[in-house]
């Protein structure tokens, strides 16, 4: 049996960083990127002759601005109805019942699981049983997996769950569970959503995996984005392949300028990294954020950001790569540094991206409150969206907070 698993479409959600691209063709493409990625998912499902499409939550990004968002999704599901492909879907934290106030009638091939308890949908003619539960509200902190029904003997059993499985520290802990919780159900495959990076949580028997999101929406969501094509049979998922559905690709390139002595050396190093990224992206346009780090003799020549950007525009003119931002975190060998420059570069990068990642902000609230010794007020949260304020707080709070920000407990 062949299944396509996707999640975290965030249809029509705003992409970050587009203002820096101006009114370019690329900016217009990115504004439509989530729709084009959903079209690519529909094409993939049809082209691979899938037996079913599994959507593991966050199809929408909250309440629609107008009905066009819902209508576009319905149109794509109708294409699958015409191909006689069933669709099973759940709502996650961004499109929970409390988050979506508009609704359109979905085609009959689409099964949306209820939010009061886990349910089961079946396709008897192919022997498929899908189990799932939607979120009733945005903030679900109970372990939903423990209440999922047992596998149905003699059928391929698949679970749908929007969750922060242990180990996903950079995401809010919605519907938390462990890999063992998922394995205890006895399902042949668990299709997971919420984490925006593809990851296999449980391998071997009773496989569980995150597909990641369909389209990167800001520099933190870099690299290939898409869906999983899963070949599954009773007892095991035989093969899983990640298939890109994104129409444009974000890349965050951290480049060590330590060996560089001149600006020309830095440009040569940057160009090499961009060429490799360009090759990996295929025909997709690339939007790159550059982070220059290290103790380098070239540091003095990197202080003029306008000149640096113009020089990069010249050397990358033929690469079809757009530079979204250049972050210079280098220091001169003659400049004493009270803090490891690479560590501070990581703090700055986390601070720069905090405003684009609501889940990361939510995950940091508890640790931040413990660091400052009091509940955080609304004004504090606004301050935390300013990179300088966050870096200052990191300096005061010490290594504990720094480790959480950069994901390095060592």
C-alpha cells in the first residue's frame, strides 16, 4: 500500500523577510509559495498513484482572512476526489476548532477526525484503517497518543497525530508523547505533524515520522521541504522517501571567515557555499541568509554592510541566489573578546529569528521566567523580539539560557 504523508502546510500564512526582497518576481513567488506547494503535493499524490493522502495538522495558519484560502484547499481535495483518492486529516494547534472560524464543505473523499476523542476511518476495499484526533483548542498539553485505539487485526493501521514527541525541544510541547507511546498502539505507521523538519522518530517495527512542512517560510526553515511517500504493509513500513514539494528554498549559511585575510577571500568562500546550495536546490530559486563568523584578519573589511552586499551581488549575479540578510559576527584578532565569538554569533542568529518562530518563543517562556525570577509581562515579550534585548538578557542570565537558545546543552 502506498501512502503520502504531509503536514504543516500553513496555507496562505505570511512568509517572513520578503520586505528585504522588494517588489521582485521572487517576492511575488514566495507570497504564493504555500499554495504552489499544496498543488505540488496534490500532483505528487496523483502521480504516485497513492492509496491515500494523510494530513497531520496545521493545514491552515489560524483564521482565514477570506474564503479564498479555504476554497483553494477544497479545490485541491476535489482533484483527489476525481482521482478516487481518500484523504484523512486532523487539525493541529494552528488550525484547531477554536482557531478556524470559517468553514467550507469538503468533498466526500475527505475524512476530518473529531477533537473530543480519537476515532478511526477505514477503506475496506484496500484494508486500510486510519486513527486520529484533532485539537479542540490551540493549547493541548495532554498525551493524546495514550488514548488512541488499538490496531485492527488484518488491516494496515496508520495513526495521525500532531505532537511534540520528546526530543523536539525547539517546538512548543503540544500533545507531548514518547516514541514508545506511539509504538504501543501497534500501528504500522504513525504520520506526525508539528515539527517542521523531516525526522524519523521510531524506526524498524511500528515506524513513526515527521514529514516536516511543505514549504519553508523563513530562514530558520531551510533546506528541502516536502512530503513522505510511504510503502507500507501489515507489520511494517517497508520504505519511506522524502519528496520535495517546495517552490523556493531558504538557506542559512554560517561561514567561518577565520582563514580569510581579505574581503576577496571572504567573497570567494561565500561564493563556493552559495554554488553548492544552488546545485542542491535544482531549479528552485534560493533565498540565502549569510552569517559570517570567526576571528579573522578580514573582519575590518566586513564592517561596511552596504559595500559587502554590493560586492556579493556582483560575484553572485549568475547564481540565481537572492541574499535576504548578511549578519557579520566576525572579530579581529586584535580585538579582545569577552565571549566566544561563535557562541555570540549563535545567540544573535537565534535572536534575529525569534520573531519568526512563535513555537520557539512559546517553548522559551518557562525557562526565561526561571532565569529572570518572575513572570514575564507583555512588555517583556515585546522586548524579547528585539535581538539586542535578547542578547543582553542572555549575557545576564549566563550559560543556561545561552544553551537553550542555541540548542547545545554542553
